[in-house]
């Protein structure tokens, strides 16, 4: 049987961006999860033997809390909910819950998805990507899947969904190996907008380990949007501008 694909009936808005400021970023950090909370950046990094969670001061980039993952685990997305940091891993089907203040591990959890990519939350559920066009809404206590959406625009499925951020009722997602951020309606998976972030990182910032755009963080109090990339030396405060 051929699976049915229901495409969106809306054409996504197209966005470009304006850079409003830059902040230092550890160019050795292979960014997998990125959050802003109460004046600090929180980040989950990947690569075997180098995976971590960290809390940094935006203005200086100084790391004030740091916890390494077991060297056999490849860290992926993180999200903060109710004073806890949730972190998933790439292919091990295991995740961790830490106290957001102390970084002490409080719980270990397991999930069914073959791969873990990005995380965000809507205040009640954890939302998880796995590199496909599916997003999973998980119970934050039991990690059972409450529901799943398939992400599509008016032309095709939109896959490679990676790092996630929930901003004012919309899911923002990096698409792996692209310079694009897509805006997704969490009710039905329709892509409502596409932001082309090409040209953010300038040739002066290049180094031999620099990798793709990945990392979206939102400051709810001051309506500030931050983006970065894997091994990027900078974090950018940006504003999306409709074309």
C-alpha cells in the first residue's frame, strides 16, 4: 500500500533576517540543543567523547555550569521545562533529566524513536524531532507519545527537522544541512513560514571545523531570537523579516 501524504493548503511566508547583535560562542561546541532562560544560554553538544550540557553567560561566553555525557553517548537536543533540563541522544534511545540549577541527573528515560535529534516544549509536552518530517509530542513524565504530526508545505513533505524551539505557539525548526529555518503549526504540521538564513556566518569566521546552522533560542521576556551553528564562533541575535 502507498502511504497517503496530505500536503498543506497554504503557501509558507518567506522570511529573510536582520542581525541585531552578536555574542561569543565556543567554536569547539558541536551545537545540538540551544536555549535561553533567565539571562543565560543553555546548550547541549554532540560528538562521541565530547557531548555535554552547559550554561553560559551571553555577553562573555563564559561557561558557568558544565556536565559531560558518558563518552559512548552522542548528545542531541535539549529543552528546559519546570526547572529541569531534558536531553536526548542520537542513536542510543536514551535521554536524561537534570536539575536545571545544579545539573545533577535526576532521571534517565528511554524512547522508541530510532534516532533523537531536536527537542522543545509547549509548556505541557516535550516535542521531539528525529530527522524525518515527523514531530512527536511526548508526555514529560512517562515519555509516551501523545500524538505525532507530519510536517508538510504546499509542495511536499518537509524533512531533516533538527533543532527545535517553541515560540509564541509556533515551532521553529532547523533543517539539517540547510540554511533554512521552517515555522510549523503544531496543530497540523503545516509549514507557515520559511526563513533563509544564508550568509549569517562570514568568511572571516570560518575555520576547519565549522559546520551547519543549528541552534534556535528564544528570550520570552524580551522577545529576542538567537541562532547559532555547530562549531560557530558566534551566536547571532536576529529578527526575521517577511519578504
